[in-house]
């Protein structure tokens, strides 16, 4: 059974950026926190121009020639429902500034896609569905004529969302990696990935480790503790073997992050491994040459916004930068504008948002699409080319789970009845995935005051530490309308509007034309026009 699904017949920023202010001044202050995420040099490998200005006229704004088509998700029960056409007119002289203005002459990043993590727990949960139900769900999620998800994250060994603690080389020290084996993943992880690739052959997959094998670490355990520096060359070969053996099993891994949440130890409660900057540089310089043959890219940080200082430091090192041109970000601590600090210093660097999600115990877990629509607007306004959420699927109690957190799946599958429930986050994500397809270029959008969309510290209650956080702590202001816009390869434009508050009428402007748009309460509305 499928709960909350759209009927088959239904359809369904860069933005003007202010220069960000640095919120910390020293490396010591930066290291008080934990955070950062993912990026993709790999877009170019898929024929996607990394940072805008593809084969469309980037600095030309043509007036709309046809009414805008609309698609709506809201609290009345609509899910990607076809809405009314919106007519464009020339504004009256002296008219007030539009509530939202789209400026196609100011392009930013090129979109790679949207998706979620194929954790061991998610793949196990999905494997418990019947073959037909699973195939139908994957077609709905990943089919490009359906909900159009196109990104996937693969833990390299166990994460906290696994059925058991495991690596690909268990036992005593094995410096020659004679025991290396991905057999654990052959049961349900690799079959799940292959099924997703059947639904979308262009699915972009990247890997992230939570910990090296325990025997490589001082702690002799995957549950926290640092790697012994002398084992870093062996660990680089461990990465290489993972990429090669997954490829041999029919799953191409296009990028790897050096470490999930690189500054977090998690107190021995789950697989984790903090990396001093100098040790990460040793790993990158050992790993870079090994991955050249497979053209697998290396992404750094994979942690929260507030660790932008570490990313700035690492990217300033020539030996490191030789192999790394991408930063991966998480959204648990800090604000999206912090990513701008890296983009300002290194405009050529690519960025990806690689983890965030919900607590399944939250009262609005199934209905919080507006919170996430606002969150995505803030992310896209600050440079990431992709957005990948945490667990693709879990059961009604957020399981399987060997860690300390109460995360919910993008999709919830009941452990007994196998009922499939699509969450509020799911509907927000797929609305954006359908709007911003791979190759689309984010363009500037701003409100009547000239402000770009953002979900910033004024709108977020910040937790003390990412180690105590389950859900991404963003809350949308009900008085605002959040927005993200893009130009597609055919020259058409798309705008996603999120209204967390009551129903309201707004005006949208583009290239000298305006349109009146009625936004329903607690809604996400997509406009498409030529």
C-alpha cells in the first residue's frame, strides 16, 4: 500500500548574494563546532557544466510568451497537483516592486540533482518489500517521467544506520588487504543500488566512510577514535578497492568524500573517525593518484556549515587542492550563508549538500514540506549543485539503527504491514527535483526588498553541537515566501515558491512582465514558462 502518493495522472537561486560575514575569527573557534558537506567536480563527467553558463543564453532575459504552468503541494491534500495557468501582463506605471523577481541574466551553479542515502538500513528496509512494490516505488522515486530523483550516497561500510557494525576488512591487522570483501553488501545493498540504476541509469552515486576498519585505528574500534597515520596509505587502497569492486558489481561510484562528519567523534556511540587536517591531506595525496584511472572525484569536509574555516584552510594547500575541488556540506549546525565564505575565496570550487533529515518522532514529520521548501531555497541560494538527504527509507521506528539518533526515512515503510508512507520532506524534495533537472542553471531571484532567499540564524534555533542533533534545525518564517529559480537548457524558466503561512496573493516579475499568483496555505508551488 502506498500512503500519500500522487495519482499517476497528476503532475507531480544563484541568486543575489550579499557578501557573507565571518562569524568566527580563529581556527580554535571553528573547531568548537562540527560541520560541512559534499560537492561535485563530477558534473563535468556527466556533461554538466559545473558553474553555469552552459549552452543557453546566460545574459539574455526574454519576456514570457506563454502563461506559466503550475504544480502544487499543500495542506489541502494536493501533491504535485496540476494548478491553474498563470497569465503574464505588463505592469502598470509606478507599480510597486514585485514580491518575487526572477533575473535570468544572473546565472549561478549548474544543478546535478536531488536524492538521498542508500544506507545499509535503507537498503535492508527496501529489500523487505515485494518485488512489484519495490519496482513501482523505485520507478516513482527515480523515474525521470515521475519524481526525478538522481543522486545517491553510499556509506563505505557501516554507518549508524546499519543492521550491524561492519567494514570490508574485519579482523586483525591486514596491511595487504588480503581479506578485503564487499560480500556483506551483495545480499541487499548492491541489488537495491542496481534496481535504482534500472529506474534511472543516470543516477549519480558517491561514497562516504564513517570509519576505517577498527584495526587501522588507535582505538582498535570503528566506534570513534583516529586512524594511525602509518595506516593511511593502506586506507587509500581500501577506498580504491571499494570503487573497483562496486564497479565490477555493476555500480559506478563517481565520487567519494574523505570522511562523514570529519570533525566528529560521536563519543564512541557509532562509527566515526575525526581527521586532523594534516592527516586528511596525507589521505588525499595518497588516494588521488589511485582514483585517476576510474575518474572518481574526491570531496572534502562532508560536515556542517560552521566548519567553513576548515574548508578554506584545506583548499589553500596546493598538495590538497591538486586532488580536491569540491566541498560537501551538512545542514545540522550553522546557516547556509556560511557556504558563501568558501565560494567567495574559491569561486571555482564546487559544492554539494550531502546530508540532512528529520526526526521520525517530530509531530510534523509527515507534513513539513514547507519547512523543507524554505530550507532548499536557502541552500540553492548559496551555491550547492545537488541536495542529498539522509536515509532513503526506514521503518516506522526509524530502524534499523545501531546509533544514538532518531532519524526518519525520506520514505517510511512499516515493518509489519509494509505500508509505504511518503513524508513531508519527500514531497518537498521531489517537487524541487522535478523543477530543477540536471543541467538547469540556478538564476537570481529576489524579493521586493532586493533580498535573496535564505534560511539564516534569525530563523533557526541553533543546537549546541551536531552530536546532539537528529533533524536539520531549520524553521521557516510564516510571514515570508521563499523562492528558487532556474533556467533550463531549452531556455525555459522555472520558479519554486514556498509559502509556510496562510493563503496569500503575490506578484512575480520576469523580464518586464508580471504575474499574479495565488499561493494556498502551507504550500509549495512550481511555475514553468517559456
